């Protein structure tokens, strides 16, 4: 039962931390993204940003994921991202201090009022996220309090078998330090939570079973274990994401290497800061005095975690350009084929941890979707130029038409994949603002896919013209080129809206281009009827001309719909 209680309290702790982190990101997600974008002007502000954001959301993973997404989108350089990740390593040490506080006194006394206030707030729609946050805090403290009591009830300090096991390791031996470092790394990779391993370490140390040197070796292993996990996850992500994950691993591995060189002096220094007597043994003093000294060990672990990351950052922050060059040399960008270049880039890796960040990634994917659709439209423009050029080889024309057909299939698949992803995100507990964003994005991808259909329809009309050997007049070619260019301008403006900040954007330019497209369509259709009546060209040519004009005008309408959805109109 004690073992089950231990596992259950660890589960409570992990669930509470995740719930608290998710709620904080729901409350401050957009603001955190703006902070990350605005406060990374140099390596020091980047580090400070990483500290503040991670301390706020209690998740270095969330900070790292947001940072990597900005790098992939070109909003941050890799060097800036590395400084933020360094700061995130410092910010995450706050978790260890919270846990050490939970082990020093009965923290569960504060849990029950939190549950009562949380349930009241959850039934208030406007305060629901705050209620979720308090629930997370309450569960975290309940898990900590239960862990502490379970550690006391297990009487580990009186279990001779446990004492004999740990005493079999020579605390002065370098081999012992390496062994516990590896154990800490493996445990962290297995449970997927550095907080859980830290909690177990605190139980073992504060009960007087595990010597401080081995406990700190476990903490060092936990630092490496959590970066191994992020590197495994990043394998399916983009080049920049893998580089950022590797930089994170390099940061911690480098820190562990230099710590091992000065291990005992550094640990003794941290112990002196906290007031822990390293030389005290159970046999040399009374049991009460020994346990009182051992109770400080949770603070020693937290202090070591903080000092380790502070000193490590203090050393490496001056070498960020060199770290950037190193990870870029190790992870080189792949030469992507056209087929690979059309895959989902931001939401296919599955590394998102919270709905708020997932929505940000989905918006980036939609912007990329729109960019690819404009690339498809560029192929249609090229197909038009080939169709009016008498020197065009038919096999070249057919090859380009097949590419456009392929892009049409790709656009259908992208719409389905992004919609499926948004459906999964919408199953989570979301703020009203985020729900509105998801509805807007669903509309955007539907309209962008319709633009892809319009591009394909234009290509099919040009293909039909080529198959039937029809020829446009010089005037028709000029008029069509004017319409095609105007529609391309509209697509360019749409992409500008999709990649910009909503607060800085306006629908005015899109509406102006749409009016111009409509006016040109009406004018050209009227001219077309007169030209057919005057026998300047036959009815079949006139019909193809009108089909192309109408399809361009429809495409312009879809563009307006995308922009309206993006701007919440």
C-alpha cells in the first residue's frame, strides 16, 4: 500500500503541475508569445525572458516549444532561441524550490481551501481558467504533502536493507557518481518527468537514506535525461527544432562535465550555503539532530539545481555564437524534394504540449498552406504563358499540368490534416478566445482549399484550350494577363495578412483589390460578348476566355473570405 501511495502521490504531483501550467498558458498565452518576440533583442534579454516565462508557466518544455516555433517561423534567430532556452533552464529551478518547501512542512494544510475556491471559480464561466489553475496548485501541493508523509511512513532510515544497499556505494568514488548520474538519466527518460525524479530524490535524501553526493548525482542525471527525451521527440521535427534541442542537450551535458571536475568542492559549497553539515553521521549525533540536518537536504538539492544552472549559463552565454555554429555543423539541413517540401511542417511532429501553443502552430501551418497555394497559382500563370507561346512543347505543358494536379491533391490533404489537428485541439478545455480562433482557422483552411480548386479549374481550362488547339487574340492575352496579375496581388495581400499580427492589419487593401477584380471582370465579359458578335473569334474561344475570367474572380472572392476569417470579420 505504501508503494501504491508513493506512485499515486507522484501521479497527483505530475497532474497538478500539468494542470497548473496549462491554465497559466491559457491565461497568458498570447502575452507570453508577444513577450518572447519582443524581449529577445540580445542574449541577456533573451535569457531573462526564458527565466520569467518559464517561472510563470512552470514548464521549460512549453517555453522551449514556443521558442522553437518562433525560430522555425523566422521570428527569432537560433542564437536568440539558445539564450531563451538557457533562461528556461534557470526558470525551471523554481519548481525544485516549491517542492523543497513542500518537504519542509505540512503543505496539505493549504490544499483544502484551494479546492473550495477552485470549484467555485470553475462554475463561473469568466473565472474558469483561474479555477483550473488553483486546482492544479491544490493537486500539486496534495501530491507533495502525500509524498512527504509517505516518505515518513516508509521509515526508510530504519530499513536496514535499504541502508545497506546505499552504503555499499563509496560516496567518495567517481564511479559511484557516474552510476547514480546514469540512473537519474534513465529514470527521467522512463517516467518522462524530471519533477517526479526530483521528488523521489528528495524523499530518499530527507529520510537520511541517500547521501547528498549520490542525490545530487541523480539530479545531474535528471538534467541530461530530460534533454534526451526532447531530442528524441525533435527527431520528427524540422531542422531548426532539432538544432535547438541539441543546443539544449549540449548546455546540460557541458554543465555536467565541468561539475564532475569540481564535484565535491561544489557540493560542499552549496551545502554550506544552506547550512547542511556534510560530515554529520547517524552514529555521531542524536537521532533528532541527524533528522533535523537531513531535513535540509531537500533545500540543498534545490540550491544545487539553481547554482548549477546559474553558473552554467554564466559560462556559456558568452559562447552562444559558437554553440550555434556547432549545432548547425552537426545538424545540416536536408535537401528536400518537392514532395517532402509539401508536407506539414509545424503540426506533424506532435511535440505540442498545450492547446494554446498548438493553436499558434496551426496558424503557422495555415500561413504555409496559403503560401503553397500561391506557389500553385504561380504554376497556373506559367501554364498560361506556355499556352499562348507557339514554341511551347506539348510534353512540357503536360508535365506542368500534372504538377498542378498533384498540388490540388496536396491542398485537399493539407486541409484534412489541419482540420483533424484542430479538431483534436478543440477537444481540450479551451478559453472562449481560443475557441473563436479555431472556428476562424477552420473557415480559413476551407477557403484556402477552395483557392486551390480554383487554380486547378484554371489549369483545366487552359489544358482544354491546348488540347483543342484554340488560340487567344493579342487583346485577350493582355486582358487575361492583367486579371491574373491582379489576382496574384490579391493572394500576396492575403499571405501578408495571414503572417502578420491581427492588431496591425486591415481588410481595406483586400477589398480594394476585390472591387478592381470585379470591375475588370464585368468590363471584360461585356467586351467578350461584343467581340464574339463581331466575329473576332469563335464562341468556343470566347467561352474559355470567360471561364478563366470568372474563375479568377471566384478566386478573389475566396481570398476575401480568408482575410475576413483571419481578421474576425
